[in-house]
C-alpha cells in the first residue's frame, strides 16, 4: 500500500510526513484553489517540503489535449523531481495520456467513476488510475465495487497500472479499498490520522506508562 496526502496544505503535509510513511502528495484544481495561491507557487512549496523523491501529482486544467500537454510541461518544469501529470479521463485526456507517455511523463488518470474509464486509461499508458470512492458512494453507487473491478481488470490484462483510490470520507472506505487490492490511497491529513486512532490503544499506552514508570530507569 502506498499512502498519499490529498492536500495542498503545506503545514499539514510537513506534519504528516514526520510521522507517516507517505509516498507523495496529490492535488487537483479545487485543492490548489483552497490554498489561495497560484498553482506554480503552491506546488513549489509542496516540493520544497516533501523533497525530490516523493511523488507529486498535479492536475492540468486545459480542455484540449494541446493545452493539457503544454500545462503538464510547465508544471513538471516548475517542480522537477518525481512528478506525475494528473489528466482527467475524457477523450482529450486519453489522447493526452498517450502523448505524455511518449514524451516520458509519469501520468495519473483522474476523475474516474467507471471500470471501463480506468481500463482505457490503463491501456493508454497511465501509471496510476484514480477512482473517486466517496463521490460514487454519495450517488448510491459503490466506490468499493468499482475499485475492486478495476484491480481485477488490471490483473486480467497484465497492465503496469496502479489503482490510486481517491475521495474518502471515512476509515471504513479506506479499509474496504485496501481489502479490494487498491495499490495506493490518497487521504486528507485528518483521515490519515484517523486510520491510526483507537481509544483502547491510547488507554493501553497510558496503562503501560503508569505500570512501568518505576521499573524503566533507562
Ligand atoms: O483529488 C481527487 C479526489 O481526492 C477528490 O476528493 O473529497 O473532493 O471527493 P473529494
């Protein structure tokens, strides 16, 4: 399992990477807007925080393939290091994924809501495909089922594509996609902390401290 942070909050990223095994950061235009700064300034801040080795996934905004390719080049040149262009899976996006892969980019296909969108993106060469679990659950569909099927399709066709499950609102959703075989998840920092939390763990640690206090003169 690879854990990503789905945020542009640099302070939250700094805190999370101190404690958690974080492989990278994912952003989208909404997340960038929440930071309230230009995209290039924001992703440079994130890169400075996470270093060159961790993955940084940044989405393009253009509506044509030409614009997506142009923006992907600008974004990659701005942050260098381990960079992934996030491309949405409409027709222009699938064309873009194939161009970017020929140009040597790492690519994450995003805004995925169906199994077949993921399969086409994988065949086009996407390194990651990002299904939106909670947004599916919210329309009485099953985000977990979609992730499970995408994992099977990737195996069936021996694709070198990983599932980057996204859009989570609770720990149970993360648990279910990990059971389904998702290769990675991207989480907001609060949810990341919730994965670890259990009141009995807190209680046990306090009990150990009280019990061992006079016997651990280390
Ligand atoms: O970055 C894509 C995905 O994580 C969006 O999540 O919470 O806006 O549905 P959310």
